[in-house]
C-alpha cells in the first residue's frame, strides 16, 4: 500500500510524464477515468444486490446473480481499455496506463459487498427501490462524458462521418436488444 508521503511523489511522477500534453486533453482524460470509476459503483452494487437477494425474492437465483456478475465482468474489459488508452495517449507508460485502468474497477467489488450487506440487512421495501436510481446514476455519468467530451472530439476529426454512423448503429443495436430481451 502507498503511504501518505508517497502520494505527492506519485502525483509528481504523473505530472512529469505529461509534459507537452494540453490541459484540455488531460482534463477530458481525467473526466473519462472518473466517470468510468463512478459508473462502476452502481454496477458493483447491482451485483451485490443480486447475490444478496437470493432467497429473499422469487426472481432472485444464484444463476441470475452469476449471469449478472459475468456480464458486468465482461463489459469491464472495454471500460478498462477506455481508461487506459487515453492515459497512454496522454503520455503515461503502457504499464502505468494499464494499472490505472485496472484501478478504476477496484470500487466495484467494494460496492458489491456493500450492496449485498445493504440488501441482507434492510427490508426489501427499503433496499429494492434504490437500485434503479443507482443504475440511472451510472448511466447518466457515462452519457454525460460521452456527449460532453467524446462525441464532439470524435466528430471533428477526419473520421467524423464514420463516427456518426457508428454512434447511430450502436444506438440502434442496443435499443433493438433492449426491446427484444426485455
């Protein structure tokens, strides 16, 4: 574990590796990393709630909890990449970028344990209504970052038309899956 006196050294190491990076780019990179990290908290809560709800609800089962956990774990790979690649592009080494990408997901198991404890120690009338708000917060954090920073940056480059088509195609696929699987 890092000690308190190591924190300024770490911050100084990061600053020294970012020489020549524009403050706007660094701000966007940090905002994305923070949004992904914050986004992981409700995901962890959802998994914890799924496991904590086993035996307390007819629809909660070990199979459904495992399916949710595996689904969240699979989609964490691109999220970690979404943190790591901009950090590397901003000037951090590959390993340091990879480390911070992994570190952005550390909040998830912690939130999972808290979600499980929350569900098992509170009546369902109290704990059940909180989950949609937590998930909405996670979605809102990512949507904000995407539309505030990522889309404008992508749509100003030489691949703007292709990026717009990819956004529309991705949205269409996700809405189709949402309707088909709901």
